[in-house]
C-alpha cells in the first residue's frame, strides 16, 4: 500500500508555520485563524487516512509490520552512526497521529473563539502549527536521534506558547522554568543516547528494538558503578522522558506552565507533549524489558508521582493547577502501567503496555475536554480561582454537562472511556503485585475525590459575585467540547487490544471483574465524600483543614518542591558557582594579566634614577659595568 | 597565479578604492561591491572545490600555488586549500559582507574604518589560504594589529584599556608562536633541506619527539590565546565589550577562528606525537573554559560581556573537540567554528543595533523590547536558540557531532570531561533565556524606549544574511560536514597513527 | 702600489672628493648660490652612492692589509649612504633657518667627514685604522651636536657626548694596548691567528666591547644616549641614531668575527649575551616612561641596538645579512619618525608625546607616516620592521644553540613591551580626543620628500624580497 | 742594567686609574679634561713599552702612540671649544650644572 502522502502530515504544518510566522502580520486575524484551522483539518484528515489504511491492512503472521515510507540521511557522524529523518508507521505512532491531530484540531477551532481579539493572534496560530509539526515529527521518528531533535523542538514551541503573554513576568518566568527543567532532563536523554549509540552503533529503532538480546550483547560486560551500562543508558533516557512527562521530581515546570493560554494547556500540557515520555518508553519497550531494574525504577517514579500529584491536587484552589496536577498523576498511571510489565506477551504480564497506550488515548480526549471546559469557565468569570466561581451550572449548561462527563470519565465510572483504560492499568498493576494494585487503586480513588471537589467547586456551591453575569461561550468553543465529550463517551468501547499490544498480536480485552468492581466502588465512595463536603456551601472543608493543618499546608505548597528548586538554582548555581567564578575571572585571572603591566611600569619607575643626568655618574656606571662584565667573563672562562 | 590569491587581491583593490573615494556613498559602494565580490568568490570556490573533489581529485590541498619569496631563507608564498579552509573562507566572506552593512552609518572617519576593516580581512583570508609557515604567520599578525585602532578609535567604554590589553595579549601569543614556528622550521627535515611548507613538513615528519614536546605547547598556546583558551581569554570580554559592532562581529566571528584553525593546522598536524602526549593538559584547560565561560556568562549584566563569555565557552568547545583528535570530533569542531562564527556575529550585530537605539547594554535597564522592536527581538531569539543548540539551527549540528565524537574515547578522563562539556548545553540555556526574558519580554523598563524604532533596511539585510546562513547549516548539515570530514580525516589519521 | 689597486678604496676617495667639492663650493659660493648647497650635497652624495653601487669597485687589500674592500663592506657603505642622503634631505629645510644659514656648509662637511671616518672604521683590518676611523667619526660628531651653540641644552649634550666618547675610547685603547702586548700585532688576522685566552686578553676584549658599546649605546654603556639625543638638533639626532649606530654595528661585527673570531669567540659571545638582554630590557623599560619624543626615540633606539646585536651573535652569513638589512630598515623607520618629529618641532616647537593628541585631525599625512614608522619599529607586518626582526631572529636561531632560543624568547617578550610604548604614540595621535591639537603643519618639499621616501621604504623594503636577497648575495 | 717593563706598566696603570678617579671625582671640567689626558697618555706608555720590550723588531706600537697623541690633541681642542661655549652660556664650568636633561 502507498503511504507516500504521509510526508504531507509533516510538510503541511511546517508550511503553515512559515506562512503564518512570516506573513502573519500582513493577514487579518480571522483569516489567519481560518487558515490555520483549515490546514490542520487537512492534516487530521490525512492522518485518519493513514490510520484507516494502516489498521485496515491485514496482519502479516499475526502482527502489523512497521512501515518506513521515508528515511533519508540527514547528518552522518561516522560510517555507522548517521542521523536519518523519516517517517515510521507502526500501531502506536499511527495512534499518536490520530490523537495529536484530533486534539490539535479541536484546540484550533476552540482558540478562534477563546483567543479572539488577542494581540499576536497570528503568532499564536503560527506557534500552534510549529508545535503540531514538532509533535508529529516526534511520534513518527524512525530513530532515537530524530526523536531527540523533535523532542527539543516541542520543548521550544511549548516555551514559546507558555510565554505567549510575554509582557506578564509570571508567564515569562514560567516559560523559562519549563524550558530549563526539561532541558536538564534532555541532558540525561542526550547522554543516554550517546551511551546507547556508542555500544550499539546505531540510532534506529528497528535495530534497537529488533530484540532486546542484540542490545544486551552489544553492551555486555561494560558496567559502571555496579550497574550495567545498558541500565545506565536506559535510565538516563528515561530521565529525558520523565522531564517531558513531568514525573516527580522533575514535575515542577508543569503547574507553572498553566500561565500559557488555556487551549495551549489543553493541547500541549495535557493531551500530547506531556505524554511524550510515555511514548518514548513505549517506543523502546523491548529494550526496557531487557533491563528489569530500570523498569522497577520507572514503576517507583510513576507510583510516587501519581500519589504525590493526587494529594496535592486535592487542595489547590486554582482550577488550572488542579487539572495540571491531575494530568501529572494520570501520566504517572501510564508510566506505572509500562513499569509493571514483565514480558512481551499481553496475557503474561505484557498487559500494561496496551493499558498505558489505551489510557494515553482516552486521557488525551477527556483531559483536553476538561481543560477546554475550564477555559470556557475562565472565559466566563475571568479568573482561575475557585473562590470566584460556584453555581455556574445554570449560566454555562453545555460546559457543565461536558465537564461532568469528563469528570466521570477520569474518575473511572463506567461506561465512560476512562473507566476501561484505568481498569486495564489496575489489572496490570495487580498482575505485578498486590502492593502496586492497592497503591494505584487508592490513587484512583483520590483522583475521583479531587475531580469532584473541582466540579462542585465550579458548578455548585455558593455563587461568587460577578461584575457582569457569566454567559455561555460562542459556538467555536462549545462545539469542540461537545465533540470531545462524545468521543469520551464512546472511546471506551474501542477494541483497543485489536490494534495496539506489546507484541503486536491481537489481544481481546476482558474486564477483570474484581478489579473493576473494587475500583468503581472506591471511586463512588470518593465522589460521595466530595459531594458531602463540597456540593453545598458548608464549613466541613475548613474543619478538615483544621484537623490536619500540617498536611494541608504542605500539600497546598506542593510539599515545597519549588522552594527546593529555587534554592538549587539561585543559591547554588548563581550565588555559589557563577558569582565566584565571575569574581575569580575579573580579579584573579584578569588581575594577573594587569599585574604584568603594573609590575613593568613600577620597575621602570624604580630604575629611572640611573639616568641622573650627571656625566660623572654615567661614567661611574660605565666603568663599574665594564669591570663586572670582565670579572664575570674571567670567572666563567679561567677560574671555573 | 592561483585563484586563491583573488582573496588577497580583491581587498587590496578595495583599499585602493576606499583611499580614492571622496564621500560616504562612494565608500559604501566600494565596500559593498568589494565584499559582495568576495562572497561570490567564496561561493565559487566552494563550488569549484566540491567539483574537483567530485571529479576524484583526492590531493590533500587543491588550487595549490607556490612562488619563491625570500630565496635566501627559502620562504615561499605558498597557497592551497582543503575543505576546512574553504569552509573558513566562506565564513569570513559572509561575515565581512554582513559586517559592511552592520557598519553602514559608521562615524567618525568612515573611510579609515573601512580601510582597517578590509586590512583585517586581508589578514584573515591570507591566513586561511596560505600553507607556508612564514606567510601564514605574517597574515596572522596583519589580522591582529588593526584591532587596536578599530577598537581604540571607534570603540566605546574603557576602549583604550581594552584595545591595548587585547593587542598586547595577542602579540604575546604570537611571540610564542614565532619561536615555535622557527623551531619547527629548523627541524623540518632530517636531510638538511629545510622547508616552511606545511605539507612538506608533514610529509617529512622529521621533528624529533623531544622537541615536539617543546614546540607543541608554544604553538598551541600561541594560537590558543586567540582561541580564548583559559586562562588566556581575558582579552576577549573587554575587547568585545569595547569594540564597535562590525569589529565584534569580525573578531568573534572570524578572528577567534584563526586560533582554532592554527591549533590544528600547525600545532596538531605537524606535531602528532606531542599532540598525543600532551593533549591532556590542554583538554583540562579547554574543558575548564567550556563551563567556566558558561557559568560566568550567567551573572554578567552587560549584553556584550554575556556574549563574550559564551564565546569563551563555545570556542573552548572547539579546541576541546580538536584535542579529542578523532575525525568526528574534529569535524564537529570545525562545524562549531562555522556555527559559532555565524551566530556570534549575528548576536553582536543585534546587540550593536539595540545598543545604538537604547544606548545601554545593561540588561537591567531594558525590558519588553519585543513590543518596541519586534524584528530585532525575533532575530535575537533566533540567535539565542541557535546558541543553545536548537535543532534546525547550526549550533545543534556542531555540538552533537562534537559530543558523539568525544564519546568515542573510552578512558574515564575524557569521558568525565565530555560529560562536563555536555552540561554546558543546560547552562547555555540558562543564560540565554535569562537575557531573552529580561530584555525582550516583560514590561518596558524605560519610558524613553517606547519611542524607539525597529531595524532599518541595511540592518535587516545584514541580520537576515546571517540568519539564512545559520539556518542553512542547521537544516542541511550534510554537505558541510562532508566537505570538512574528508579533509579532517587526513589530519586525524595522521595524529592517531 | 699601483693606481689600479689604489682604486680599491674608491669609496673613501670618492667621498673625499665630494667633501672637498662641497667645501670649495661653500667657501666660494655667493650667498645667493649658497642656498643651493643642500641640493648640491644631496646630488653629489647620490652620485657617489651610484658609483659605489655600479662603479665596479674591486675587492682589495691595501696598505699591507690594513684596509680591505669587500662586496659586503661595499653594501654596508651603500646602506649608510642611503641613510645619509635621507638625513640630508631632512636637513635641507632645517639649514634654511637664519641661525643655521652661516653654518650650513659646516654641517654638510662635518657630517660627511664623520661618514668618511665610518668608512675607514668599516674597512679596517687593523685596529690602528679602526681607531682612527672611530675618532674621525666621533670628534666631528661632537661639533655637530653642538652646532646650534646658543640653543638650550646643546652645549650640555655636546659636553656629555665628547667626554663620554673620549673616556670610552681611552678605555678601548687600554684594551687594545693589552691585546698588542699579548699578541704583538694589531692586524685582525694575526690577532685571530695567535690569540690566547688569559685574564689579560679577557679584560682587553671586554674593554673593546665597552668602547664599541658606547657608540652602539648598549647597556650599561648607554647613559649618554638620551641626553645627547634630546639636546642635539633633531637632524643630528637622527643621523646619530641611525648612521653612526649602523656603522659601529657593522665594524664591530667585522672586528669580532675576524680578529676575535676563533680564539676569543666564547669570551664575547657570553659577554654580549648578557649585554643584549640588558640592552633590550632596560631600553624598553626606560622608553615606557618618556614624554619627550626625542628621548623616547633614544631609548627605543637603545633596545633596537640590542636586536641588531643578535645578528652579531649569530656570527654567520645570515647574521651579517640580517644585520645589514635590519640597519637599512631601521634607517628608514627611524628617519621617518625623526622627520615627522622634526617637522612638528620646527612648526610648533612641541616635542612631547601628549602634545600629539588628536594630531590626526589636523595633520593626517604626518600622523600616518609616524604611525607606520612606529609599526615598523615595533615589527608589525606588512611593514619592513616585521621582516627585519623576523630575519634577525631567524639568523640567531639558525645557529641551533639552545641558549639562542632562550635569548630570542627574551627578545620576543620585549617586543611586547616595545609594542606597548610604540602604540602609546599611535594612541596619542589617533585615539585621544583633543580640542586644541597642533595646528596644520606647512611642511616644505624637502620634508615631504623624505617622509614620502621613508614611508615608501617602510612599506616596500619587506614585501620586495629583492633587497634582502641582494644583500645576501653580496655577503655570501 | 735595565728597568723591567713591568714597572712601566705599573706606572701607566696608576696613571690611568688616577685619570679615571679624576674624571669621576673632579667637578671642574678642565680638571676632567686633564684626567682624560692622563688616561690617554697612560695607554700611550703601554703601547710604547710593549713595543720596545716585547716586540722590539717592529714599530707598530710607536706609530699607534703617535696617532693617539694627535687624536688626543684634536680632542682637547674640541673639548676646550665646548668648555668655552659652556662658560659663555652659564658663566661657569662646573660639571654639576650639566644635568638639565635627566630621567
């Protein structure tokens, strides 16, 4: 079958970006918006075609082979190591294509309403296209270095979009923070790639993942600080993923990233870019399987993050921050799901792979929905603070309904999509060990709790004063909500195992009833608790705060992680390294150089006395000099 | 008469033209036409070179020519280019071209300014084309001395001090160099017929190991001073800070590359044994300058100082990669020279333009320029992204090549320094974003800035030329790296064997 | 000895002829015709130079071996002649002044007599002739230094020069007498033949070096230099700084290479080693602090003398060639500097470096000339000074002795210091802002000519390799 | 009986260094001039003595001495002229006054 048109999926957004960036300020806002949206619509259609073709194609001995319609040499380091740019089509990349283009399309449409009349509207669309281009390039990467390239590009486009309101200092610092933290993670990624490529002498995925054995043999023997080099390489690469996917302790950039326009948060910081880490691990899944100790690490990181983020989300008052932390926690679910895998075969411990991909898919939809909904709310009340909201359900009916659907989905209530995917994850966790199962179930329960705290806080509770009564958003904003809501309702029934599994063979999803029931029960209990606390305005929440103040305070301040970072960057880097170095440079190094000059001058000053102008002194020096020279010569030649 | 001599003849003619020209317009015409011709010639040279290579001419140097100059001392005027020199010539041509436009409204004494600038470019071109030690050294010094007047007359700040310091330190470097060159020459051949021709010296390979250990440090430090190697870099912050725009561009963009070029063309190529023996010392020094420069850039408040220190860091990376002496790393080093040359030139051009409007370079006194002068700000962001190694711009390609190459060494010592060097990409991001955040974003600091205007056509032109070059290398790196690699191979293999 | 042999000393004879002609002209010319004296002197000397160059003077050994003409000495004389011509051109505008009118004849005659003395000194193969030449060169020089006898400082300069000269020459005589006592002859060849290293001969050689060190103003025998240079008329100073220095350097090289060539080699090599280091360094250190341009150039010429001595140290053909070449280049550079300084002095009476602030605004041509001279002295390419320095170092290292590398290294470090103070002058002229710079100088044709010629020389002497190769072919 | 030549050398040496001392110590320029004469004549004695005793069969030293005397005379003439000139200008001939130019 012919996939040559798939190049357009990359070419078009790049073209859109260039047009909007260079010609943007010539064209009207409306035109720019329509242009961008139209472009993205085409891209979406194209990627649906690809998906249709790809999944429509019948299996070759049980699996769908990976296709590489394009793969050309971009830069060659050595005879073996070359960076190629190309397009790799396999189940997960095609799935990602669908997710990205869908959400991106929604966001494009939505933004026409949300960003209406903003300064730099064209710039905004240009950046969106740039991001779409980079993200698509990332998912279709044929080799790890191409992935790194686009990895950096999504980083920069997210930087640009977070800092979109560049006159707002908070936005600027947030964008800076986001870029630098992820950059730091990418350092690990880069070092990992270097290690990996040094031993395997290849970047390309199909060779790396051919079978884990190849990788192990090529690095066999080499160890560093007790661990095998393979483990180090994969751990470092995961560090990159953790940075992008905001895993603890590299998560701190994501909450601040909410300074960007809300649609951006929906697209980049909820649905697509932040799952890049998950995608990376999934991409290298066979390799990770060959280094179980790293998988163990991944599981722990994911689990801790999930719990941490969930707890913090319970007490945040800024609705976007709540969503941000829920995002972190949900991604952690996917990470855990990958971590708990033990083999390639879904039925024997490889379930998590499918589960995490499934959750990635559903989560992208309902989390985008949540953010867009939150955007609509903010649009209506011009504030992010829960205290300025409450009782909005009669003003924003559509938003209310869609938001509720999304909350149910994320809480894991059947029949919404979130239920199915999360259920698979929990099942996978229980497969690994009861410990992880319980842990994740608890987290799921907390998730339900804080989501409904949020829901009630926005749409119920007592009304806040509004200077002008809030009103429902324009159609451009509501239509995407509705579409996403619909997807959220039906996505759960997609036979996901047919399409994506760890070993590529079809796997029939069957609900593990015990797991499902426990999780649903927990969720319902949590929701009821939330209802009891927040549905009607009352003093119970304050009482609870008073009951355990320390915990609340810590949670509210996100366990002071940001302060730790503040300390590291400003105290250590700036005060204790940079300033001393700068001082050393100016005073010691430079001082030495200047010292040569000053010494020379002072010597010149000292000896000026010889030139006394007195003839007889001159003669005296003359004869003494001659005598000394003679004496020296005699000493060297005759006596010595 | 080789076509290479064109690169020396055109500037000389330009100086004649400038000398005769009466008013500003004539000066500009001469400068523009001349530099354009140089650029065309450089491009033509690249094409011819690639053509010859493609035609299977595998000689180490092409377009060679050799005229006896001082019979008695067998000093020749010998020229020839390999891929590296071609790349460097192209770089110089681009930057000179951009520099002419960057100093379109130079004042006072425009005529003298351009004449000195062109004299400098004569030195640069001559250095890159010549393969005779004496001629090379002569052109090297020709390139150095105009800096004194260019900074001293048209500079700003404490220009006298900076100019004097720069000149004296570089001359100190060339003093070591001269001794090294003489030493190399007098040991250039086992059988009495001495030569100054680099290729012949390399072919003879007659320098005794014991002497190599003396002359290698002499030459390497001698060039390293110009390459801003720690601890001989202190001329560069002051020098750059005080220099006028075009001069900073040429100086950081091209002149500092003379250092790196000389380091491998003379020091490493002619004395492979000493390179292997002693490279560790200089690895330490250059490794230091890589992150030392980056860290000191973090706390500077003067735009030009920030750039100067980042130049220290990047040029340190160049020498660092050279000292890894394997083909990949050295190729990366040359590409880093190219990319750093272009983007630093871009940086200094933009800083000059911003300074020309705000009359301050202190980042604490600026802010929100993105609103006021969008074009310059966007260009600045692009330059910044290039500098912190964003894929699709030249910096990324060079750095990645360097790191991959440097990683080829398995011994712990080099590993550690490679990883240290890698960390610089994070620090770079820190100080670049710090500046961007402070001066381009955020609220406007100074009400007077609101009246300022954006770039005018010649400024736009000069920046766009550079940006195109930066992006060109970043997006299509393959031809550059191929151009460089096969020439580097000869040298690296010579060192490794 | 026949007439034909006698032509062997054609250089001296022709010079004497020039002197006599000038003398007659000066004596009998009417005051009206008198103002053509300078051009006459210049053209006569030029003719004589051409005769030296193309007159086909044979190599000869006359007066029982006391006197010898070689192609090398011939070249050396040509070099000195060129310098003298340049000085004469420079002097032409000076002798037009009123209080010089009556003395212009004396000036030219005396100068040429000193030149004659140098000729003899350079051609000598016997210390008697050498000594006579030396004194013939230095005694009229005293009169020249004092020629503006009512001017401030001139008598002081003259007194210092004279007493110092006689003192040093008497020390040198003492040395020569010991050599005579030890060897029994004053012929270079026979001294070289039976020279034995004893404390006596060592003292003798050192005293000889001291005597020459005075003329070359090597440290520690240099202290007269700055005062005399400052006190003497600028034209005389430039003559003193280039011509007599060059002649002394050449004569000293000949004496050291032939008379003290083999036996005494390691005596003077070691002594000179120390002396060179002292000379270059001390000269530089003093030059840094000078304000008066003439004193400044005096100290710079001291350190230049140190570089010249490197050629003597090399003690081979390269050394001799490089020495002559260096002297030639140095003549051009220094005379350019003195010509500019003199022109400015005559116009404004200002001699301090910080009076030159902003000179470029008012006198672009002069300042450019001065700058090129400074660059050439500092050894900046593409100007001749760079080449001469490089070749001097080349010849020194060519010996292959390690200590020579060290010496060259020290010299190189000193070039940095020297660059510093040469740049100070450039800085004053080009960089410094000054609202009241020296007014535009109306310089006459002679000054223009000399500045033009010297600048042309500075630019071309290096790039045109023919000069060096010619000297080399003459030396070898 | 004959006086050994070493005695002459002692005399000449004493003369010479007396001259040096006088040159450095005396302040009157005429005295300095006289000291110079002492030095030159001491050297002349050396030449003559060496010639007479060591190399009696040649005349080189004698001739040298003659030239040296002649030159000394010339030098004295110039010196006197200059001293007179100084006297005209500053009305004394103390060598201390010759330090207008220094450093």
